[in-house]
């Protein structure tokens, strides 16, 4: 029988404490919620609509911003240019600033008084209080996760493979889509999942841009403020369960696809 060293025991203990800190509040919240209130909340039309809105906007926002984020990540990974370090640092800025401040920044950018908001209003579109505004607030705080993950993925692709393809007269676009993108796909997909997950859980930025229509994090806050913990807790439990199902499900699908390729 192998003896476990003292240092390993310390590591296991400290790791267990952190895991307990993460898991215990969720278990406590779930156990404190009655099955009756869970059933009533699960059949509440307002709750169902908010969950569907949250998932739909987060998913579409992730897909839309991926169109520009993935090429940007490739540029950061492959090219050197003036102020590159400054720009890569700015990418992380939405992560570190208070999300309420991020919401105010986005609101000033898309309100009717701004250039973009003014142009949209001429077509009868007001981003504030609209799903598009919600999506923009979600994207602002979540897109760095995609850019950073995709950049790391592209950096891990050997440049010699790209150069060999270019020497064989392949176009830059063909090299990107047939070599760089497939080889970096695991990191890119992980970034997409993280962006989606971070977006659908956003509260601070969204509540400033669009209190209505209510995404689920805002609905939880509204019920807590209006009715207290008893009415906010069941919505929280259901939304956390939905998030876990989507997050774990996407991870398993991606893992199975990569295992099948291997």
C-alpha cells in the first residue's frame, strides 16, 4: 500500500476546502428550497420566458461576436504591430472593471444621444431596453474570454505548418480555414462556451442597459428585492440547474467529437 506524503495530504485538504466553498452554498440553497416552490416556479411563465430570453440572446450574441473575435485572435497570435501589448491588455479591461461601470459605458455608447444609437433610432430601433442592448452588454463583459482562448489556440499551432502550406501555393485564407482554424478548434470552442456561459450569467451591465425585458439574473434580483429570499431562491436553483445542463452538455459533446477524431 502506497503511503501518501504529508504534502499531498495538505494539498488534498486545501483543495477540499475550496471545493466545499464552491459546492456547499449551492447544496444549501437547493436543500432550503421546497419541491412545491420549485414546481410552481418551473411552471411560471415569467420565469420560463426569462430563461429562454437569456439563453437565446447569449447564444446569438456569442455566434455574432465570434465572427470578428476569432480573426482578431489570429492577428494577435501571428502578427507583431505597434502597440500590440497595449491592445492585448485592453482586451482584458472589461473583465477587471466593475460591471456596473461596464453597463454605463455600453449605455453611453448605444443610447439615442450617441452616434450609433441615433442612427438606429432613425430606423425605429432603440437598443436600450431591447434584446440587442442586452446582447451588447453581455458581449462587452464576455468577449475577452473568447478572444484570449482563441489566441492561445492559434499560438499553439506550429507556424511551420502554415508556412509549408503557403510555400505550396495555398492562399492565406485556405491556410487559415484548413490548418489554423481546425488545429485551434478545441481552444476556440472552449472560448465560445466560456463566452456563452459568462454572457448568460451577466447582471451588472445588463440591468443598466435593459431592466426590461428581464433576463433571469435580473429577474432573480427583482424578486429578491420585491419579495425576499423565499421567492428568489427557487428561480436561482432552476436557473443554476439550466446553466449546468447546458455547460456540461456542451463540454461532453465537444469532448466526444474530439475523441472521435482522435
